[in-house]
C-alpha cells in the first residue's frame, strides 16, 4: 500500500479533526467535531502534543497523537501514545503498524526512552495489535484516574 506519514500542522486541522471525531465516537463519546478541532488546534499551537497523519492517495486515513512524559526510573523523556486511529475504510492494511513505527522513530529522533500507552480491556483490536508491535503488557501496575 502506498502511503505517507507526516507531522500534522494547522494546515491539517480539518482532516485530523474528522478522524479525531471518529476516534472519540469509537470510545462512546458524543460527536463534536468543532470542539475536537479546537482541542487539537490548542495542542498544536502550544506544542503540547505531536500528531502524525497517515495519508493514502493524499487522503487522511489515520493518525497518532503523542504527549511528552518523563520516566522516573530511566530519568528520561518518554512519549505517551495517547490516541491511535485508522479510518474503518483503511483498516487491515498495516497503517496502524506504520503509525506505531513512526512513533518509535520519533522516540529516536527526540532522544526518548520509549512509548507507553493504555487501552480499554474491551479494545480487542488494540490488545492484539500492541503486543505484535513489541509492546509488553504491564500487569504490575494499577492505573487510577481522578476527574474533577
């Protein structure tokens, strides 16, 4: 499959927001493309995340969004692979693997020690994909959330 991956900028905001909206719907959120677009625009303008867009025949087919974190035992930067999505019309073609490989390359380019991610236990696609891409399941930690 012929594709290219590039770092998304403001010029890609509309295409990225459409994919981001579908991603949020996948996680049972109400559609809101304008609110999602504003969220992504703020991340890009404030350099708070790095988004890579995968294009097939110049059409946005998927994205990955990475946030900078710091690892307390390795004493290095790491990246949180927060969001990974491929449009349903393009699934099964290796695009998710390509986006993960680009994220690993970004670690090398930025001197980061690696990637971490979390996904829902019910995400069968992701829970099969991530080990195939070299991620190890961390059964030693409990992850908690606090929301205000």
